[in-house]
C-alpha cells in the first residue's frame, strides 16, 4: 500500500506534498479522502457528473468535501450517451442478489451490469490533469478487493499500467517528478475499510453508496452496493448510519 509521507519538489524547487482524490460520495472514496488528509498538506477532491442514474451520490460528495474542508472540483462528462451500463442506462435493471458472489470470487468473466465502460480510465485521466495543474504527485483511488473481483478497471494490473502510462504522458513525469496512483484500500474488505475510516474520523452518514438512491439520498437496501455496505458494517461491528427508504 503506497504511503505518501515525503514531499516532492516542483520545477521551481518549491516543496509539494499535494494529492488528488477521486471522490464519488460513497463509502470507499470518503475513506480515501480522509486517508489522504492525514498524509498530505493539500488535498483536492475530484467528482464527476457523468450521467449516472441519480445525483444523490454527487450531492453527498459536495457535502463530504465541505465537511472535510478540501478543495473540490466537479467535472461534467456525459457517459450516459454511450450507455452499456445499468448505472447510466435507465432501461437496464440494477442487479440485486449478486454482491456475495462478486465479493467471494475472482472470476475475470464475472463482469456485472453496473460496470461502466472505461469509467476509471476516463476519471483517472481527468484526475491526472488536475494533478498536473495542482502540482500533486499522488492520485488516490478507492479500488479494493471487493471491486476488482468484478470490475476490470479496479484490478491491480490495470492500476499499475495506468501509473506507468501517467509518468510517460505528463510533463511532471518526464521531468522526473514521479506520480503515484495510491490505492490504500486495495487489499481491504468492506469491514476493514469501515474500521479504517472510523479511525480517521469519517462520518459515514454523509455518504451515499446505493445504485438507485432516491432524490433525498435514501438507499434502496437491496442493490448489490447496499448489500455489501450492510455486510461491511455488520462485520465491522459498527452501527450502520445509512438512511433507507421505507416500503
């Protein structure tokens, strides 16, 4: 697990210990945000309005960034026009009942319908641009073992390949100012992530993880993301602050 604690230097020789965090508004990304806040002098959170099914998670990201007192950038990208995912195409059904399977197996062919084609590649590319203009040498993303069993762009080999590309494709990288894609949650279970975030002071009541939350941010309680979240709090033996819809 990368732990960025030492400063790097910009072209002008000024010490830089900045980070960019991908902040969706969900449980994993807020844990990454607080992990970064504990290690870096300046943190910029980056969120995306990409045509997802609802804006409740994005509203959560705004609340979280304000509560954490970090700079926050929201980038608009219309991935809904491409379709191909239950998270961007309302005609596709959000899956339920598969969370346990994805959490337990590591089957390269078990790609859920909630996979958004090339999403992390697009998000990381934008984060890379933000890192250049904010003189950050670390991008933090909340990929973890629960995700990479189902999502190809959450797997360690993908992260390593993007990290290599990032240092070839940027001015900073070519000047020898190495950029790191940090994945502090990579080997953690959902319960481990919740324990880590709790130790860092995360308020999980601010987060929204549900694939089909309502306009008030209340969770459905039955989609795969909700089930994994529920299991995580139960296994961590920490009270679940999630607001659920009734009926």
